[in-house]
């Protein structure tokens, strides 16, 4: 792809911005990006790496399901992942699956994505079903965390919704 500014060199910097719900992407060569004060080789901060350090480096080699050898495809080690917060390739997800499952369980409370609810033109039935599902997931999480006061409150809310459906 050619630089959109000079129309001469290969674009190395790709900037995407969203303003007024409109997305715009600009493709620049490193020279034109530099003229605008943008470095082509700066890396964005890795908040995940900071987060991992904060929660005690959940992917320690000694943890459950830990893999001490690096990824056979790209060579990324678990230490590299802890430092950068990034995996090296798609094969890393399979190679470090045990560590990632443990990390996801601790961070999100689950290892399975259940999606988000679109609140557009949903019917009342769809909405109550989604609300019940959400409450049940929250109840499971509260019990798992031994937060029995919240669990009792959630149980009561579930019972009220189920009674209203009958």
C-alpha cells in the first residue's frame, strides 16, 4: 500500500481514528509519519503486561498447566508472555492453553465467552431470558467466590423473574 500523503513510498504506519461515529484510516510511510510527529517503530504500552504483574504473574512456570518450554512454532516463552503481555503467534494459544485457561478463569471468572446482549429491538421474552441467564451466571460466580450474601440476593431475584414467567 502506498503512502497517502507523498504517494511515493510504501505505507508503514496505519492510523485509525473514530470521530463522530465515523472511522477513518490513514496509511503513511515512516518519513511522512515522522513529519507529523508519529514514530513508525514505537510500541504501544502493554497494559496486559502490567496487569499480569499486578495479579502476581498468573502464568508462572510453577502454576497449574504450566509449560516451561517455548512455543515450538515461534519460540515465545512463558517469560516473554509475562514481560510483554503478548503471545507470539496463533500456535501459542494452543501451546500455552493451560496457563491461559488459569489466567482467564482468575481474570474473568470463566474460561468460556458467553457474548454480549444486543439491546436493540429485543422482545420482552428475549430480554427476560437474557436477564435470567445473566443473573444465573452472576449467581454461579458469587457462589464460587463464597459471597453468599450476594448469592442469596441473586437467587431471590432469579426466583422473582421465574415466577413472573409462569
